[in-house]
C-alpha cells in the first residue's frame, strides 16, 4: 500500500481567458508525473463570451474535462463544483492566467504532502512587459516576499496564493467556498488551519503571472487584496487577525533595502499604497455578484517565450 501513487486532479475556472488558457494547459500537460498520477484536468468555462472554449477544445487529452456554462457564476461557485467532481487524493487549483515555469511544478507541490499536511502553496513570480506600473508592483512584491519568507519559515497565510494551491482530500472535501468572496485563497488557508492541518510553502513550485500594467487595474487589485481580511472575518467566530501579522522590523528592513536599491520606484510604491489605504477608509471595497471586478491587463502572457 505504501507504494500506491497519490492521484491528482487539476482544476481551473476560466472566464474570458482566451489570451492564455491554451498556454496554461500546455504547461500542465508537460508536467512529469513523478510518484503521482494526474487523473483529471477539470476546466470550467464560467460563462465565457470569447474564444476560451474553442482554445480549450483545440487541445486533445483524455484527462481534460471541459464544463461549458452559459451563465457566469463566479470563482467561488465553480471551485465548489470542482470539489464535488474530484475524487482524487489531491486537488490542485490554478488561476487561468498563469503559466507553469517548468516540468516539475506539480511534482514539487506533491512531494511536500505528509501525514498531516492539508495545504501546499506554490511560489508566483511576475514577468514584466516593462511598463512603469509593473516595475512599481514588482518592487512591492519583492518587499513582501522578503518579509513573509522569514515568518515561520515561510509557512504563513501570506504565502498561500490562489494562483497555485494544492489541497488534500481531507481539506477540499470539507470546503464550501461562500459566494461573493474575494479572499478565497485566505479562506482556504484559514479553513485548513481550523481543521488542524498543516500548511507548507513550496518555493520551488513556480508559476509565472503578469502584474497590472495600468494604474486602474493596480488600484482594483490592491483594494481587493487589502480588503480580504475584513471581508473574511464574518465567516469565522474566532479572530483571524493574528494570522496576518507581519513583524514591523522585518517589513521595515525589507522596505529600506528596496529604497536603497530603487529610491524612485520605492517612493511611488509607498505613495500608491498609502492612497489605496486612504481610499478604503473613505469607501469600502465593493464586490459584484461574481466576487470581484477583474483586472483585465493581467490576462495575457503571450510575451513569454515558449
């Protein structure tokens, strides 16, 4: 029995992802199955109105299960759908606007699972087209990455991203993601924590993604990120704020390092972040019936060479 390979389901929900969905799936299909077996690749078209479905259907692989829906219901609803369909030992959720960096991404996630591990998070790295806003965003990413990797050896809520998330059946079979939720990755982390299961960060499980390329999408995304904790608290009786704590000394040290390296970008980044926080005090983040407004400038990774 000890030699039985764990089974894996890959799940992705796509809404108007024609720019990247084919490349995403191609990066899944080249994964090396080292000690595990990919049973299903569940791809859910959540009311797409572009050529997302056509792009998916152009790829022929018997493991791909395409679910085409005419009505958009949002990521939370479609995730619950995938949880119900999957019977695998492990379910790996990806965002549709990413590309797996190499052939060992899934293997590097799977090897982190132990007897009491319910959740494994991978590492996301932005690839820039060179716009000024992207450079500012990447500097902010570096500040946060250098700060959070020192907290509990990286095993913390800040290192669980919706872009790449692997869940054991003990976790995902006990999950029902609420509708209109815009902190889904944090919700999954907290449920895993409350179930008494461990989280592990797999820094070598890398996906590429694109940051917002314009100021409008930057504000959209950051207002949502900063509002997640407030939005989530209503779903839990226990206070969850302690899970988000980042030691100020570590954050300050990381910020000072960035300031010395790129003073102009740092000033712009701190000004933008201050503005976002002030705007949230004036007007709370609002969500639509699908969860949140999309940042459309993050949807194409076509500039990355195969």
